[in-house]
């Protein structure tokens, strides 16, 4: 008790001395003026980035949604045909998939389990289950939108499942599966914004991800905006929240994930593009294309596609209708 009382007395004396000392000069203390500081931007921001050129100067016309027809029957898990791409993956013991970890609902990390989840991740797990009989035999490689093509061309990954639009220009460099989802580009703004659509964005700062078709679509707009390009879509949401851009424009599925994360933003205007998502596969592995198309076909007829859709995307309001498969052979 005596120790406690003594500490209280000393504290009182120190405080009293401090107050007296502060007041003894008789002069007010000048406070330094702090100028406003710009909020930090995400790493890698580019304003009006150069146009990305494809491997060929002339892109042949095509139906980007038409892929290679699957074999009549899928091989049994764990029994991939000798000499096939799938057998090489089976012998390795894991499927290597390029994915996203920053797009809520499609490819993101569960903050509780740290596991990758989402509609795209379910597609990867379907392919792994078809090869191994175990959906967990996957090595995920997190890549940006701009890295998708190169990751396939270099052989770094076996497949890319990352909200990737099949286009004729991309078919020059890689193969695609049949379409597993159809999205459309829209606009996301602050909930208090008066902007109602793409036609009101001329000259304004609008965010999109590097390597995405969204940038090309914005450039084609009758009133092109000033494009702010970032590595990941989550960076766009941060820049919108900080007032560094007036809008984000990309596929409505990606924007729906942002709305689910932040009730202070909203989607405006109708779709002004159609974005057929396909699974990216290296150009030389046509047997893998046919195999993946068989897996997608089975996921639709067997119900796993609808189950996945209802889990991740039903909140967007659209009915779960799988896109019809189209084949070029």
C-alpha cells in the first residue's frame, strides 16, 4: 500500500511540474502546419498504358467460343492414357493452375482458412478430380491478368482459370476450352456518384486491370476515358474508395464481387460487351483441350456447375444457366 501511495504522489508531482513548465514561458507554442498528403497508390499503376500487341499483326477471324470436341468418354481418374498430357500431369502428382487470389467470388483467399476459393477455383478442382480422383492435387500459381498468356506459353502452368475472355487474338497464342461462363462489361462507381454509364466517362479517370480486354473496350468507347491500369482488380476498388478514380470498368461478375465487399459502391448502366470465359491451355496440348472440355461437359450434366454457381454467383441475381458448348470440329 505504501508503495502504491508513494507512486501516486510522485505521479501527481510530475504532472504538476509538467503543467507548470509548459505554462511558465508565457508564450504560445507554434504548431507546425501539416500540408495535405496524397494517398498512396497501388504498386505498378500506369496511366493510359500502351496498347498490347498480339503475336500476329493480322488476327484471323474466328469464333472464339468454339473449341475442340471432347472424346466420347473420359478416362478413369488415375488412369490417364499413356503418352498424353494428362498422363504427364498424373505422373507429376499435381495439376499446376494459374489463378487469381484477389477477385472475390471467382478466385480469392478465404480470410479464415487462407484457402483459395471461388467459381474459377471450383473449375480447377473439377479438372484435378478428373485426373487424380482428388480435387486437392493442385499447385496454384497466383498470376496477374497480364501474366496469363506468358504463363501458358512458357509452360509454367498447365491451365489458367482466371476470368479469362476467349478472343481470336488470344487463340493465336493459346487454346481455350469451351465457354464456362459469359460475363459482360459494366461500370462501377461510388454510391453517391451521378454517373449512369460508360457514355459519361469521357476524359475521366477509370480503372482497369493490365492485360484485360476491359482496357481495349474502354479505348473503343465513343467517349474514351483516361485509363488507370493496375495489376489486380482489388487495386481498382481501393483507388475508387480513395477517390483516385471516378469509376472501375470490367466484367460485371468481377464488379459484383466488389459490391459484395463494399456497400458504398454500385454498378451502373447495362452491359456493353459480351465476355465468354474459357480455360486457357497451352497451344500444343490439344489432347488436354479435349479432356478439359469433357470435364466441363460432365460438370454441367452432373450438376457440379450449378452447385458452384449457386454457391458463388446466385447473389448477382441471374439464373444458373450454363452456356451451351460450341465446337469447331
